[in-house]
């Protein structure tokens, strides 16, 4: 049973690459703008959290620990929104992300331990990972590359042994999308400074408008929905959140 979301593979892969590029750009902008704080790369933040703890640097512990917790809460919130939104998932999640990308600069900068104007972006990128699902119903990793590289390597091995999983074929485009976005984000930050986050906001908002239009014009269509997918990473017995 195909539990991907959306069901149409061309739309799903195109969106995955586009959103991966958006995530790469946002992480690159945030890394440069917020003193090497990762917006979505929680492995890097976890390492820095551990180093800070070993040095009794409690400001760093709070800075990186709060960022990790907020990203996790974003994934939690995005999964609930995905389940509650049904066939409107794409337009709802993309709209929320666009709003969060846009409001970060309106918040006070905050102390080093609590980078308040980075938090909305971190929260948005946590939500981003609940947007799409592969054929097995697993969330597509859009904001980090380690799992992508691992899956690509194991997929190559499985090609030698027999054949790779269907999700293997999207790994290379995801890496290219994230990397290209990171390069673009570096240029954007050098040109626009903190206002560079408005570019991911506009991009996410444009995708939300397209998704909304498709949902209105083609309700229940495989372009924006799937009748078999539950919320991301759900138990195999979980019921579909969009039923025919």
C-alpha cells in the first residue's frame, strides 16, 4: 500500500527538492546571521551542546539545548497539523512556515543564551519535516543531509545485491537541493543581512498559494493528497487522515 503524501510522485519529488533547497538556504542564512547556530542541523547543535556542557559553558548549553528542543517541538506540532489538516496539509503547513520565516526579524534579538529572533525559523524548519511522506509513510528528511547520504550509500549497495528501496531514488536530488539552497542562502545573507529570511518566507508562501489553488481546483487529487497516508511516521495500523 502506497502511503506517500502527496501520492503523485512527480509533485512529491519536485516539492521535496524545492523544500530541501528552502531548508538549506534558511540554515545557511541562520548559521551566518546567528553566530554559527544551526537552524535545522540538530546533529551539529547536539555536538556543540555536548562541548558546551563539557566546558561548563551554561550559556552555550542553554543556547543549543533550547534550539534542539524547539526544533523537536516543531516536528511535534507539524505532525499534529498534518493529521488535522487532511487534504489541506500542504497549504496549511507551507503557510505556517512562511509566517514563521517572516516574523523572526520582528522579535527582539535576545541574549546569547536565548536567540529569540532565530526561534521562529527553527520552529518552522521542524514543521517542514512533517510536510511530505515517502511510499512507506515515513517523513521525508528535508532539513538534514546525513540520513540522505546514508540512504544513498545503502541504496547503491542494494542495487548490487538486488534492488534498492523506492525511496533511494530521491536521495541524490535531495542532497543537491539542500546544497544548492545553502549556497544561495550564503549569497542572500551577504546581500540582505537578516532580511534574507524574507526570501524563504516568500518562496514558502508562493508554494502555499499553489497548493491551495490545486486543492480547491482538484479536491482529493493525488497532486495534493493521498487516501492511504496517515500522519508522518505513524504506526502501520494508523488510519489514513484523508479518506476517499
